[in-house]
């Protein structure tokens, strides 16, 4: 991976060398295409870079925000105190993440990979790139609400792309994933096996992951204004998840290795001077202790007493000796492959959707299957129990935040309002601010004031108010 990443980064940089400007003069290999001074990255280089960028988007800044907001983690030092203790954010805090949706390794590069692959008749290669695009754009819509999408890749002709409605983006993602599945199942063209850092060219696994992503994004559209529920979205989620990830062996996981440039991002963070600024969160640790969950030592290290404990953000009154760090845990190692889309998520999507459209009896086997992996006794298939199971299973996964915004489970106590006038109102924030670069460059971007009043809604729409997105209009109180 290190070699591939070096190639990808090198291909994205413009060299400044001079001289030998006419040593190649044949058609197609003139001075503007000096092979020793490349001006354009190849399809394979862009594909590697896009995978690495996806891992970073899921694991780094936004992943840590979600972990803090959901109190799976606690921020006890540095800038993380302001996020967990004050919900104090600005348009600068997620600026790099908003840029990454579109820039190097983002949408533009993924579209180029698709374009080249389709020109060459490599539909399977293009299909994987489309799945990565759906993950990337879905994350953007989840976190920011309305974002530029349909016009975003036309930068040569559209300088100020419009912000598409969040619901439209989810619909576009569903169509893209359907297209990706058809591309892969066509069996046409080249399989990107040597460059596939996730599945090593296992195209059946990519198809399963695409179906689980479809189920995930259907869930993101079930909540309606005034506490309404779209049962059709739940039914669509069931249909997709029935074809989703079939076993833990086919989980979509980030690739990580022991080399410095390859290491798990959570591990890299723990090894820095800021590494102890994020620790275990009390709600998650308490839940796992109460059920004697065997994953405690996977997630957390021992505290000063040789036991497990978490930081209580709402009270800010936890003895430091009682708090577990991440260091010393089984997954806090360089080569831990962070789970991004999993069999457990797929099973719990089925559990929730069947509970809401069929019965608790129909949901029960899916909840039982997840718990049985860890020798945990069955519990009734209620919505709260299903979401609590995801809260544990999807530790450090952004999807936990989306589940909370949809269901208000787990029952978290928000940190008392001390956000310096942002006015979140004693509730967990439902989104992040658009990046400052987009706000400066694109006049279509809502102002900070408009975002606080209407959330991630460009232009405003009825039924959406406060610092929330259209798919989660009702704050959890």
C-alpha cells in the first residue's frame, strides 16, 4: 500500500523541472507529455488515492466528532474539550473534510476513474468506483445536509455549483449503487484485484457491500417531519439488506498496515501528543459493563484501577483514574482494519426495518444473531435494544450518530448548553458547519446564521428548523 500511495501522490503533483522540452516530438508525446514529468495521474493511481481518502474521511475528523457527540468517546484535553463539552464548532473545524469530498481522492478523481474505465470497457472497475462515490457523497449528505452534487463535477463550466436537496442526493445515490451493481454483475472488463485495498478483487463482496449501503441510506430517509415514518423506505431497506453483507468475512474494512503511512488513523492519533485527549465515554463503557460484553478489551485499555470506566461529559466530574484510555486495547494497533460497512450493521438494519413494518418476532432472529457472536443472551427486539446493539457494535463508526438522529437512542444526556451563543439548545448537534473555503468561494453556501436557523438546507424549506438536517428534523431531547 505504501508503494501505491507514493505512486498516487506522485501522480497528483506537478513537477517543476525544465529543459529537454523537445526531446520527444511525435504525436501524443510532445513536451507537454514528457513521461519523466507527468501532468496527469493514471486511473490506477487515482483509484488508490480515492480508497485512502475514503479511509481518512471515515476514521479521522468526522469519525472523532461523531464518537464525541455520541459519548462513545470523551474529550478531556485540547480542542476536543470544546467539542464534547461546549458543542463549540465553527466553519473551520470541518473545512478540510468538506474539501475532501471533492478534491484529491474525492468526487472529481472518482469520476475520472469511472470515465477512463468505461471508455476502456472495464465496467467492473467502474462499478467499484461508483460504490466509493456513493459512500463519499452519502457521508457528505449525512453530515452537512444539502451539498453540491449534480453540478459539482463540472468545475470547468460551473464555478458556483448549486446545493442539491439532501433527499435528492439520497435518491441519486440509490440510482448510482444500482448502476454499480449492474456494472459489476456484467462481468465485463478488468477487475481491479491488485489495487483493491478492501476486497482484493472479490467482486461478489463488493456487490454485497453495495446492497448494505443501499439499506443504510434507505434508513436515512425514513424519518419525516412531525414524527412521521416512511414505511416504504423501511421496506426498501429490507429488500436491499436481504442481498447485503452475508458474513463478517465480507465486511468492508479500511486497509491498514504497520508502516507509518499505512497505520490505522485512531492508532496514529493515540501515538501523538494529543493521543490521550480522547478517552472512553461513560455511556458506552457502562452499557458494556452491565452486559458483561467481551469486547471491552477490544475497545479500551484498563484504567488506573485495572478496570474499565468512561468519562462523563454532561457532568465533567469523572476522576481521571477511573477513565479508560484507548491505548492498551486490542484494536489500538497499527494494522487494525477499521470496519466501515459490516454484516452486523446489515443484520441490525433488518431487525429495525422488520420491527417497524412486520413484527418483533420477525426482527428477533437478526438481533439474536448479532448477540450470539459474543455469547450474549437474547433480549427482546425493541427499537431501543436494536439501536443499543448497533451503538456497541459500530464503535468509532459515524453511522452511530445517524442512528441517534433518527431514533434518539441511546438515551444520552446532552452536555448543558455552553456553546457561546450557537444556540444548539441543550441537544446533541445534528450536523457540522459547511467548510469556510466553500463559504468563501461559492455564494450558494448558506451563511452561519442561516445554518443555525435552518440547518443544512440551502435556501430554506418548510418543516426544517434549527441546526439539523432534513432527514432528522426533530432534535432528540
